[in-house]
């Protein structure tokens, strides 16, 4: 059983990966992002997919903020000062999500707002056999959802591009010096037209998966697609699933490819968000391209070993525990160890084993008087 009373299972180890780069003139936030927050309810311990006409009992259940909260949480747990603009329902679900993000993760919600009479969107996720099935429900969002017209000053922003639309804040933030990192969802129109991603011209980096990259460029391989994308954006990063990731910096011609870490995947929910968060952090820390890819892949690999989206985002304690564990393996490949040695100076001292099992908070019990 993985339920708790809503208290944090342990304190996150505080690491500031940008400590050596900070100045008094910095923007107040490291990363800004906007989008829709869902309440995620996750059922775990299912032996198989639910069968029509039967009742299935899960051995565990948890809940957490989902949607854009997955990436916001991943960024915050990596030590970045994170600001989120989102609409929250004024129901108990919305209150829970707000509190979990603001109080539990230290995320700035000043650009966010509570919308009277709006019900929080909900996703139920059932995890089994390394995959998940999701059912979502939501009411029509408020007209101003999800983004305010003007974003706060930040070093970077993560934007989810929508074909055929522009977001005023993206161009405005880019002109103010914010570095824009873009991802994209499935193109339901079926056109896969890069010209339709109008805000891509304001972005420093674009991080699609292999299928998306090939469809947008017409290339016959993910690596060819990455090179083709540099005609539209300075830095293209294409995730290759179990093969890792490939990146091309069109400004310098540099390329990098890092294989994925082999792990037992329990739930892939939010892994893509965690990858982007890790890459953004490494970029802001001025790491070499290959190190950024390796770190992003590592954080994503750690996340799929836990259930849920924001619940599974690793912090520095998990990363440090993993590093201590792999170093202790007798037949560990020295080359593989050297690939992640750049993390040594950042990692806190930990005594917990790896993999860590993060307790999953429920919506919470009433506090006794």
C-alpha cells in the first residue's frame, strides 16, 4: 500500500545548480511555464488491464497535481526557482493542487489564479505491465486559461506550442532575454506543418520526440530530422525512447548522442516533462551539450521507476542515491561511470538506498484539532 496522510515523506536535499552563476541583477525566476493543472489519481498494483463488466481492485492509490504541474515540479526539485501560471478550480481538488505545488514544492503561483465556479480537470491513471491507461474529464476552461498576457521575468521559459496559434507572452519574453524551450503535442489536424508552429521562431531549443520530429520534417530518421529542424530553431533535441536522445546545435554544428539508461519502467507518465526539465537545468548551468543530454536522460530514467507524473520527478536526493548505488556495483562499466562523473561536485551526501520509493500523498486526512 502506498498511501500516506499527505505529509512529505522526507525533506528534499537542497542543491542550487546555478549558485556559481547568480548575480544581484538576475531575473527573479529561473524558469516560467504555463498550462493546465490536472488532479491526477493513480491506481497502482493492477495485475492487468481492467476487463469490461468486471470490478478491479488496485493494491495502491495516490494523487498529485498533474498536467503542467509535472514539469513545474520536476524543475523545482532540481533546484530551479520556478514560476507557474495556471487556472485552478475553487473546489477541493483545486485547493489541494495549489497547496501541493506552493507549499509542498515551493513553486511560485503569483501568476496563477483561482476561478470561481470552475471544476478542476481530473485524470485517472491505471498503471500495469509498465504501461498506463488514462481517463480524463474537464469542463470548458475559463477564457483566460492558461496564460496571462505578460510573463514574469525569468532566465528561461518552457512553452508547449500549438499548431496554428501564437502566444503573445512567448515573443514578449524572448525579446526581454528569456530563453524559450519548446515542446509540442500530437498534431490532431494531421498537417504536421512546421510553418504552423509560428512561435518556434522565438525559441532557442525545440524538444520533440522522434515520431513528431520525423512527421514535421519529412525526414526518414530521427537524426536526420534533428538536423532539418536546425533550419527553424538554433538547437534541436530529439528523444529516441529506449535509445536515448540526439541533439544538434545549429549555431556551432555540434552534435551529441547519449544512450538511455536501462531501467525497469513502472509508469512512463511525465517522463518527457522530466527530460525537458533536466535539459533546461543543464543548459542554464552552462553544461556541455552531451552532459545536458545525459542528465536529462538520467532524470527521465529515474522518474519511470515510480508511479505518477509529478510524484515521480526526482530530486537531488534520488540522483545522489542512484550515483552512490551504481558506483558500488562490482562489474560496472568504467566508461558509463565517467559519463556521469560531472555530477559529483553537485550531489549531496545521502544514506538512502537506490531506487528510492517515494511515498505517494493522498488528498489528505482531516487534521486533528
